[in-house]
C-alpha cells in the first residue's frame, strides 16, 4: 500500500458513553470537537504540537495516542511508516468521561485513511476494529467515528455498530468538573457480578432508552435509570453521583458521562430551560464562560450528527 497524500486535517467529536443503562454499548457524539492537522515527513522525525486540553501533559512523540493510532492503521494496510508532524487543537476535556482517548484514536485512523493511496482499505468497519483494539470496547469509538447515537456490540465479526435515528428534540447538557478520574479507576470499582434482578431491571431500561431517544423523549427520565455501574462508582466520584441523584430527583434525565466524572443530562428543546434551572439550583449560576460558582463547567454542545471527518489539504 503506497501513500497518496502528505497533509490531512481531521475533526473529531467528543462522546458520552453508557447513557445510564447502556453500559459499554450505547454512545452519543457531542458537537465539541478536537481538530488535528497531520503532515507526513520525509524523515523519521515525530513532532507533536498541542494547544488546549492536555497541552501541558500529553506526550510529544511516538507515545502520543494519535501517532500510535496512525502507526497501527498504516501497519494494518501494509503502508510504509513515515515521520509525522501533528498540530492538535484540543477542546475535549481529558479524564472526564467525554471520550478523549477514543476520539484521538479515531482521529489517527482517519488521518491514516487519507494518507494512504486507497482510503477504502480503512473503511468504517475496519476503522472500528482498529479503534476497538485500542479501547477494549467500542461504545466511545463508534459515535466518534459515525456520529449521532450509536449502539455498539462485538460478535464473530469483531466490533460492530449501528446509528440510531435520534428524535430531533433531544438535547444534551454536559457538566464537567475540575477533577479528573481515570477510566481504569472508575472501572476498577465495579463488581465482577451483580444481582440478577438489577441486571434484568437495567436491561429493561436500556431497551426503553432506545425508544425514548428515537421516538419518546418524554420517557428519558425512566429510560436512563441504571443499577449496573453508577452507584458502585460513588466511592471514587462521590460528588458526581450525588449530582446525578439530585438532578434525577428534580426530574432530569441525568447520568454519569462515560466513566465520569462528568455528568450528562438528556433533555429536550422544550424542557432545556427547566434542566438548566435544576443545574443552577445544585451548582450555582454559570458565568459567561459556562463555569459555575462550584467550579463545574456547563457545556451545551448539541449532538454531532456526523462523526469524524478528514480532508486532504
């Protein structure tokens, strides 16, 4: 496989996974994007420039996640490895349950797609397989790649995903704390088994959530109930779980965003004012930059109806 381009740009959305009961399967693309510019170099040099989120602590060489994803994708199709110059403008918060790592992986794979001479060799199915090998589960990578709300699963064909026809009234709010929580920490507190009654109860809510997202937004509150993972995480993100409980008590469909500690509120065009009032009641009013007195940042990103996009420059 030869290279067909030496300069591409990628725009990739943030994501929120689980959505309450859809543990490791449901995910939502958020219109809050990272933008990455990739140049192939004639040398073996790797240069990574980062502005925005993670600028002070991300690796600047081969260990950078976008670089690793490009390498994996080029290897997958048998394309030659090259030197790389990356310029990353990061808006997705890191360690907050908004899919920053999956978005970086997807960005690298799509950059490789346009660097090679035959982009079809890295079609969406192949891209999802490569991303899943990095992530271990496809619930974040699928919406980052495909956009909208996705249901993802694995079978003998590997990782697979389908995009749901989300009701146009559905609107997300994301509440982002100052604190971070590593995904491995949040997953590490989950039990190996749960009571059968809790599993059955949550499976019913996951099925109802598909109906609520696609056809009946008025059912979002009961549909986002969960007994599989959120309460177990209270020990490592007590403030997050307390906020979710407070918002749900106020009638809002709040869930832990991904592995947390951000909170996702699924509301509608007609009820977003009520949801914002409930957030302000619990966190205090937000200033011009969206930050509340308690330090939480309120984002109103909308749903990214399309996933990551790459263009040759």
